[in-house]
C-alpha cells in the first residue's frame, strides 16, 4: 500500500497544472492553496528560492492539515542566472520570451513534503530549448493570454509547444510538478 493511500495528501497549491499532473498519475489528493510570500530573497540562488518556497507552502499547509501529508511546490525559469517568475503584465511576458528566444534555459521546481513535523524536499532541473522567435510570434503568443500566470511566460503543454524543439529532463517538471520526484519524497516519508 502506498503512502498516499495511508494518509490524506494535501496539495498546497492553486495550480491547475499541478492538479492535472497528480490526477494523471493516479494520485489521490485534495487541493488547499496557501498564501505564501514568493518574494525572491537578496542574493538567493534560483535553486535555494524554489526549495524555500516549496518548503514554506508545505509548512503553511501542514499548519492547516496536521494529520495529512502536505505537498508544496514552486517552479521558476532561469536564464543567464536570472530568475524569471510569472510576468507582471503582457509587456513583461514579451520581454521574457525575447530573452528565451533561440537558446536554452533551465526550469527548476522545488518540491517539499511535510508530515508529522518532518520535511523532505528536493529541486528538479530540466533544460528547455526555444527556437528563435520572431516579433510576430511573440506578439501572437502574448495576445493568446497563455503567458499570463506562468513562470517564464510560457506553458510547454499549450501553444508554446510549437516553440520548443527539445528538452532534457522531466517534461512534468516544466509543466509544474515533477511527479516522479514527488512519489520518491512520499515514499521516503512513509519509510521514515
């Protein structure tokens, strides 16, 4: 019997993509989003940032659900060492897409599981390559509205798939939740 069937699993996230990935993997859960301050700390690396936010979300969720496994996650895009979170507006989305055009970048997702005062976390890393984008392609994509609310201003699972010739690593990580890493953390928590 797996850990997720022994105790309830709470997803401390409002992300519809994370919910879809867990459902697709056959993992039973309840979503209960938490309100976490996602401000990047001064001199914090992208890896430290996503892991800290994932742990914060899991901690906040565990305070509400002390008898459940609580999963927190946070995803960001990194190019030239700069963290590209969710765009502030369409102009910001256009700027991000120009920055990603014709090159590779990394997608980092921090995942954390809290249970009975214990916490396990890790960071999953995937490299994504964008084809060179014309100004018209960027304008078309931004006008579609899909860039809004997504780290790096794109969703690999949607219209932006036409811009991405290859990835190295977990596809689910780029969507927003590395399911294999989550299952490994859940197994670790059940063993410990």
